[in-house]
């Protein structure tokens, strides 16, 4: 038991939970004014986030000990469940802020698109790890799995949620690239995807308004540029050390979505660049550990799964931080482990748990290789040397 505990990637585990706990603290700080205003209680949002965090810990504990190889068998069922959940959103979804992205089951609200993001990674990693003989052929190797991706993309788009739909395309593209697809196939898919996204942006006024606000928010300070301007003010107020925990002014009704998509702005205001630096450092550690786990994995499925999860988390961080700072258009992408949102928190913890399990299996494979080499050191000297290289 002790030996097994030592095999876990504790750097990754501690970093994930440090970031999550910091997120809980900041969710409370960012949400309590709105919570008092809407529910006459300062703890409405944080209590719900704590409940989801507790569920997330249970999910993490289970999945970190659940062999990732089994996801190969579960992959088709995961996709079927994903489609069913997205169809439920279409027919019985709960609307909020002119979007229908949630379903309510037994009084528990969940956002299926968050689950689908992880499901797509598992599915694509499984399929492309089995298609290596055909990966250089577009019609039989690359294209068939993307039909499923397009179907899920379309269902998410109906919510509407272009940000999450684009995230699925990006991570899917990364997995296709790492699977060994030809450059011309990647170029074709990338060009087609960019054209489709551009067309979808131009077809909706609110999406075009976000692009316009991104370019010059101060020209629209009384309309769709307001949120970004208020985010600028939060960041400027924070400076290096911040105004102090609970002392944000922008969360008092000035900055919309202060506890969800724009929580990083409140972090900047109350904890300054020290707090923002802590968040950035945590994501860098998670990204580095995840990439190392993928690189060390001896099984293509495990490598693609690890890389897909890492890029998913890092893309979400980049899109969220970019929107808050005005470096990217606003997309409505939450900050993993930090933003308010139960489904997002649980899925983020589940994703990290899968990385931990892949790391654990890597350790077991490495030890097996060592034991085999020690029992037969003279027969395979070259393999002994290679097995020591991660």
C-alpha cells in the first residue's frame, strides 16, 4: 500500500488540489455580493461549489485508481451517452443568459458539454490508436472518427456554445496531428474548420459584437465592450499585491460573470499579480507534468489520452485568460479548477485523475521493464539502455 502511494504523481495531485482550493476561496469572495442580492445569503454559490468539490474528490479518488486501458472498451458507450445528454439539452434543457446548456436531473443541474469534452478525447485517442495502419489515408484513417466529432460539434452549437464547440475541434486537431496524420490532411482540416468557425461568427450578431469589442472595447463602453473594460479596471486596481481578499469593487455589480468566466479578473484585483502568478504557475506545472506523462507512456492510447487532456486544460486556460485580459475575444470558456460551475470542476478533476492513473501505469511499466532487464541483463543490452530513457 505504501509503495503504491509513493508511485502516484504527488506533484500533479498537490498542484491540482492547491489550485482547486484557491478557486473555492476566490469563488466565495467573487460571488458573495451577488449571492446576497439574489438569495439573501452570502454562501449560496460557495455551498454548491463545495458540494461539487466533494463529489469531484470522490470522482478523483476513483479514477486515479481506475486503469486507463479500460476506457478503450468504454469509449463507444461514452460517445453514446454524450449524444444522449446533448439531445436532452436540446429538448429539455434549462435556459440561462439566452443559452440552453444545462439539464436538471433530480434537482441537480449539469452541463453536458463539459462531459463531452473529455468523452471526445477518450474516443479519439482510442480510435486513432487503432488506426495507425491507415493514418496516412484520409478516407479510411483520418476522416471516419471526425464524423462523430462533427455531430457533437453541431449539437453543442445548437445550445448555442461556439466556444466549447471550437475547443473540441482544437483538441481533436491536436490528437489527429499527434496520431501521425499527413500534413496535407491536417492543412485541409484546419482550413475547413477555420472557414466554418468564421462563417458561424459572421452569422450571429452577438458573436460579431464580441469580435468588435475585442478590437476596441472603449468605443462601445455602454454596451458589448462594458465587460472587458470592467475587467481592465479590475486588473489595474490589483497591481502587484492586490487590494486584499474580499476587497474587490468590480464584483459589486460592475463586472458581469465575476465568479464564473471572469473570476481571474477578481483574482487580479484582490491578490494582484502574485495571485495571478500562482494560477499561471499551477497551470504550467500541470501542463509540464501532463506532457511528461504522455511522453513516458509506452502505449499510444495512453499518450494520446494524456496529450488530449493536457491540451484541453491548457487551451481552456489560454482562452479564459486571453478573454479576461483582452488578448483574445470573449468565448465564455471557464477557468478549469477555479471558475464557479459544478460540472466544469468535476470534469477538470476527473481529467487530472486520469493523468495521475496514466502516470501510475507508466511507473508500473517501467518497473516491469527493469525487472525483466535485471533477470536477463546480457541478452538484451540495447533494450536495457533504451528502457531507462523516458
